[in-house]
């Protein structure tokens, strides 16, 4: 049986597409194989049909492609192949089990192309992620089970206990476990530094942090985003800030006559915004708060002393 924890919606759909390309499928049988309900797979089939793949219901709960249709006769677009390439890189970063699953599920979804239109590059990871640890974390998140984590910090190995695991996320090329401790504070663990995971039978209520993650430009987020920051964006880079949200809860407060912008954002930790501010120097200026401007000034002075 394929592990349900590694099968997100996109892999379920690819799996169903591959099975349909080989012949007819029975929902109850595929549901048992994948570990999902037949109703979930029925919704996946509706998604497949809405995407333009012609399906025929042979009998109750039994489906196949329309007569004469096959994936081999329908090459994917360049954008489709780019999306699959990105998915493949994400799978590679999570280790051999994910790589094998991705190869198995996509081997018939694409065919070799003479020229690729898109090129996707992600940071190469030198650390390895234990498949056993990853599987335990996946199951604990799905079942809302408490865990203990044995983790390598910068200086020592230590246990963090009674954690509520919420998400496995990718930020800046690093995979993290996001969890809440007993004080309702977020803890973030790089997966490559987790040495051991103990899963408890004790469970907790589901907690949704998707909106918070959507607003987070990096891993330095927390429960409350109550530090308000205002920035002056110079004209040479103003167009970028009109197109992309670089800071959490970013808002354009004012567009000045000289082409510059007054931009506001909210954060819980100055480290969440400092890397982006440093990236856009010298075309960005901290208006408020003064504490943040002083931190940046101190960092720049220390850097200049190295010359």
C-alpha cells in the first residue's frame, strides 16, 4: 500500500492519470490502494475532467479514458512540464522515498522533449533528511499527535518535548518542521538537524496556520505580527514592490511624485524583514521604527569595519 502521507492531491491526480492511461480503474480498488476514500478520488476525477482529460464512466465506480485517447498522444505544455520539474526538485530534496514515488507516478505523465522552454533552479541541499523521521512527522501531523524532538542546535543536542507538529514547510531552500510548544509559541526545526522523533498517542485539536504561512516571507514568523514597519522605496525599485509582496502584510501607503513609495508591513521579529531590507540597499530606507533602523546601522558599521 502506498503511504497516504506522501500522496498529496497532485500526486493522487498523477497516479490516477497513469492508471487511466494503462486501462480502466475501479474507485473502490484505487481507494484501498492509496489509503483515501472513494469520495476523495471521485473529486480528483472531476478535477481531471475539468482539466480537459476526456473520461468515460464504464459502469458504477468504474472509469476509463474516452475511446482513442491516451497521455502519449497528448504532450504536456511547457508550463506543465515546468511545474512537474519543480515538483521533482521538491521531491528530490525530501529524500529517496519521495524521489522514487515521484518517478513512479510521473513516468508516463510526460514524454521526452527535444527542447525545454523553462529552466528551474533550486538550492542544492548538502544535508540529508532521514526517511524514517520524515515518515513519523508526516503521520504525527496527519493524526494530530504530540511529539518529542531530539535536535542539533548550533552548540548542542537537546530534546524539545510535548510539541504539536503542524506543518512541514520549505523556506529559502530549507525544509522545516513547524510546531507549537506548551507556551503556544512557534518552534521551527530544520529537518536535516532532527536526530530523533518520538510520537505520543496523546492527540491535540487541529490548528490551521495556512494564512500565517502565506503571509510569511521567511521562517522568522511568530504568533503575533504586531510590530509595524514603514519603509521608503526609491523609484529605481518601486515597480518591483508594486508587483511582488516582499514583506509580511505589505501595503503601499503612498506613491510620491518622485516615483518613490511609502510601504508598510507588520512582523513579529525584525529578522523577518532585515534580510529583505539588506537585499534592496541602497534603494530602501527605514522610516519607522527607530529600533530597526539602529539595528541595520549597527550591522552596516560592523561590516564596513572589515575592510
